């Protein structure tokens, strides 16, 4: 995948720029480079997929930002894998679940299987870099992830953003940034 640089726009309708409190007049859009840094640093993501009957399915997972896309793995029998087989549109979110500080991120896109062995190795290395001992240590929760992907026991997906959003908050000042990829 070739990383794309998005058009970045502060959505003032949902940002504190319209709020008359002191300090809110300087609200700016979150730079895409900062959003990418946060995607690389995040440990827990939530994925939303669509079931065949139209109901949503949401579940936590780990994901790695690499080469302009979020990557995640799942077993072929898992609900999210079954959902993606019928409708590849999905949303991945991450943040710190606090109103007083942080940046929440939303990435909308289409999940595509990663089957090329060389690309799989790149993504496995990205998981190992991002999650360290959680993936590489025998005591790690996700130890064996790389082998599971290599052997086909887990499916590897990439979601390049079609659109993304950043919701910044520090307790007094809130921002809503929209990223458009074309």
C-alpha cells in the first residue's frame, strides 16, 4: 500500500473554537503526522463490522499501523472474519476513554486480505515493534501471532483509510478533525 497524505480540515461545528471560554479561540486541526504517531503508539483498537443481517459487531483487538494502513489479524471462523467476507467495510477506533485529555481516532475503510508473504513479514515486524513482549515473549498474550499468520491459521487484513477523524480533548478545549483521502 502506498501511504496517502490526506486533506485535513478542522470541523468547527464540533470543536471548541465556537465556544467562548478562554483558550478555545486557538483550536486547530490535529496534524495527520500526529494522528499517525498515535496510531503507531496505540495498544487497543475497536473494530466495527456489519453482520449479514445488518446488525453491527464491535470487538477489541490489536492493530499495527504500517505503510499507510491499519493491520489486524483474526481467525477465519471469528465473527469479524465472517462479517468481512460479506461486507469488507469497517471502522477501527482507538483512544484513551477520557474527557480530560487525549486524542480519539476513527479510521473508516475497506478491509483487504494480506496474502503476499513478503508483505506479511513487514506487517509481522510492525506488530513486533509496536507490541514488543506482548507478541515476541513466550509469556506474551499474543505470542505466536507471526507464526499463526504465516501458517494461515490467522487471516491478516489491511484497512487503508477512506476517511479518518481525530477528536482531541484536554478537559477545556475540544477539537474535531476530518481527514479525507482521495
